């Protein structure tokens, strides 16, 4: 499959569809929904981790990279999914969690045993005098003492997620072998979890963009990716418009795409990070998104996305629920025609919103538990820290997919592992939206079809921002020779005056009246 033809749908397997009635989404559940995914218009699925794991971080803590966790099914179920999806023209992309493993991974269990264990250097161990003040992304020190040998191991995330030591060539080869195993099994590529962290130089206090990061990525490319023409998408929270080209310039032979996050992190609080956010500012947002399109357009191919399993639902981030339907239809128009590969996160196409979790006994995400005291430590009063941790918890965007009006929104016959939205919200589900030609789902289908019809313009054309200084409009063009596709969105809850559009050519699609809040119109000439 040509990289630039991809439209990727992200599945958080636990919350997608439960086929065997244990309250947990599984691989057979995905198999049974392939027709739905085809009809949506996607041709690749990125699965969040499905491998054996104690699930301290929803599977981002892998104990065995070669086998499916029984919660999700058997290895055969994954092979079946790869085959069945392929038959429908859909490729499978696995989540490569390469920066760390579970503390239950046999490599770590060995590594812990003694200082001269052959696996010792698969991880990062230091004496007490050698450790520093690097903090874990989930709060607290990134170093934990292991009593067996009296040394500390490094973990950028939970203490149950020890970091692998990529400086060790043996470890690197072990990882490449595993990647090749899955590529040989027919997966088309990998989304690479926090990949910017693998080149770290801990003693120099460098965690992101370490000195050897790009050497490792090039090596990985040569030893696995290139041979299989695999798709690779790096998760890079700290990349920026300068460093991006290092990952993506095809001449460097590293990755195909990266997720860049400055359009989100720019709203984070300097002290409390994502747990306290500034109000959304369209001008700043546009500037960031347009820069992705305009910096090194010949050398980079973008990963276009609104949502994933770590961030709040976009309606709650960019608008409000009073305009739920309109904004959920406008948002895809803001990104589906830009240069790059679109990613759609499960439920986004239905207009799903945050789960509004109110009680600590409904929280499942480890990060919320560890960050709650951390926020208080940083000066937030305890009650507020509790509220912020609840409201911002990643569980909010992980609530089960809404399939129909039956119990648990048709996700499972049993009590789901994480609460489904309250009933009132469940009118936004697949069954209802498939019946309604004006639904959010219908808009996603229509726009993806339109994108397909104009694919060469997107792939080969030039991105041109429109009305950049307008505080209500989000508008852009793709231009190839004489052909121009123009997308004009009113990204505001107020009406907008739209400057003259006559030169944009024929109106080929629209939602809402021209200039109405959260409307869009698309033109072609
Ligand atoms: C990535 C994942 C996130 C996970 C973290 C540690 O950011 O997307 O869900 O918790 O890495 O693996
Ligand atoms: Ca199940």
C-alpha cells in the first residue's frame, strides 16, 4: 500500500467491541467490525497495544512482545485479523512500545537478578550516588530502588515500566528481531510509542531527542522498516518544526511520519502541564497547524490528527457541547484535506465526547492516580487536584465505543471495564448515525470519499493558508497547477463574515449555512 494513500483509524482495543461478553474489547471484536471500518473509508488500523501485559498502563507495559494478551484473545485471532483485514484492503499497524517494558517482562526479571546477569544492560541501572532528579511523566522520581542488587532503575513512566537501554546493541538487535517477526507476519508497520526517548543520555540529563536518537532510527529503518517497506509513525511530544525534518527527510531513512503536538502543548500550563489548560485560541492553533504544512513541505509528510487515546475529545477541547453536532462535522473538514495521512480515533467519527468521570472508583488510568498527589505537591489545593485529575484523566477519551441503543451502548453484554457514557449521550452511536444521512458519521464518510477523489491534489499539490488573520475562520487551499481545492470552516460559535469566495470556483460540499457557526464549505476549480 502506498504510504500517501493511507487513512488510518486508531483502535483502543479494550474499548472497541467485546465479542465474548467479559466487558473487555478484543480482537474478534475488531474482526467483526471490519465492514463498518471499510464503509467509513479507512484502509489501515493502528491498534493500541494488545500484547501480554499486567496492564498497569493499558498495555503500554509489555511483558511479552510475541504474544497476544489473553484479555484480547489468542495469537491466532491476531493472525485472523491481519488476513481478514487484508482481504478488505485494510492494513494492520501495531503499537511498538520500544522505550520501556513491563517490570514483569522476563528480560527485566532477569536483569534484576544480579549485576552480572546477561540481561542487566537491557535496562538502565545506577548506584544511589549516580541518580539525578529526572521526573517520571506520571509524577515522582524516575528512579526506583530495587533491593535485590541495591541499585536504582530508570523509568520515564510508571515504576512498573522500566526503560530499556538502547545504548546496548544487543537490546537493539532483540527489538529489531521482534519487529521483523511481526512484519513477516503481515502487519504493515508500527506506531512508535514515545520514540523520541530511546536515544536518551540520562547522565547528561537528556531524555528527549538524545544524541543517538537518529542513529538508532536510521539503524531501525535499515534493519527492519526499509526491507518490508513498512509504515512508521513516531510519537514525539517534543518534536518541533526544526527537529521534525530530522525524523522525516526521506534521504535520512528514518521514519515516514511523526505526531507533532505543539498545537496541543501550547495550551498547557507551565506548572501543571496538561492538567490545567489555557482557553483555546484559534489564531495560535492555526499558526501551529499551518506551520506543519509549510515548513519543509518537500521533505516531510504529515500525520494529521485531532484525537487519540491520551487526549481529551476534540469537541470538549475546541468548542462546547451546545454545538456538538455542528462542530463535530466541521472538525474533519479542518484536517482531512491537508497534506498528510489522516488519523481518526475511534468514536471521533460519531462525535463522542469526554466521559465526564465523576468518581474515583470509576477511574482506571494509572496516571490519574499518580498525578493527583503530584498536582497537590505543586501547589494546587487538594480538592481542586482531585477534580482536575478526574476531569483530565485519559479515561475520559477511552470510554467504550457506542454501537447502538442497547445496554452498554452495544459495546458489551457484560459490565464494561470502563463506564459507558450516560444514556442520554448514547444517541451518538453507529446504528443511529448510519440511519441518518445528516449524521456526523455520514459527514466523515462523505469527506473521506471527497478526499479520495482529490487525492493527487493533496499528495502533489501545495498547501496555501487562507484568511490567516481572521479570528473565526480556519481556511486553506491545496493547489496543483490550475486546480484548487479550497476549504473554508467557521471555527467559531459566532457567525462569521466570509470574504468574497467567487474566485474559489464551484461549491462542491458544505455543512451548515454559509457563515453559520461551525459550518464549512468546500470549493473546487
Ligand atoms: C505514550 C502512550 C501512552 C502511554 C505512554 C507510555 O504516550 O500513548 O498511552 O501511557 O506512552 O507508554
Ligand atoms: Ca472480550
